[in-house]
C-alpha cells in the first residue's frame, strides 16, 4: 500500500518527458509547463499537469486508483500564416504525438496505462483550434493524455 508520492510523481513525469524527446519534430522544442507567451520556435509542444481524480472502477477497498491527466498544446504557426499545408502538418503532428503515447502504453512505475480508448472516463485526444496570446492568434491543437495510476492514494491504513 502507498501513496502516489514524490518518487512516483518524478518517475511518471520523467516517463512523460521521454515521449516527445524521442520525436524528431518536438525533440528540442518541448516545454513542460503551460506558457504565458507563445513559444518562439514553431512548431512547439507544451505539456503540463491537468486534472487529477479518483477512478472508482479500478479502486479497491483500501486503495484509491485514479487518473492523472497530462494536458498540452501543439503550437503550429501564427494564424496569419495558416495554409492548407498547416492542416496537413498539424494532423501529422497530432498523430505522431498521440501515437508515441500509445506506443508507451504503460509508461512504467505506478502507471497502469495511458487510457487510449477511455476505459475509465476520458480518452487520449487532440483537438485543433486557435489560441489567443495578447491579441495574436495561433493555430494549435489541445492535447489530453489521461494516465491511470494504481494506486493513487491509500484509503485506509
């Protein structure tokens, strides 16, 4: 029995960091926090912590399992420079990133798996859109990677 403690958090985040590090596109253009300004090098990827919540369907009598979601954003280009080619590139980057997380399905440590198909709620996803940074718009894709952790917390000693 145990909690998702500092060592487990560090192991999970290190596993998450290795995913874009192996990808040619984002190898040197990934940050691990939500930026307040758009990254200078485009395309770029930002990953940060999203919701953390219990998952009853996996939990036992003395331990609570849960979902740790890694949120992110792929920054494609300034919206004034969007072209038909931008959509092709964005789709390719989305597919490559989600495919890389699918390939690292278990991530190791306390992570049971990346919830690819939404077995316990949210599924892995990438949703294209636009982001406004001080009146300048950028073509982006919002990324969500739910990771099922077992155990997350001890419920009873």
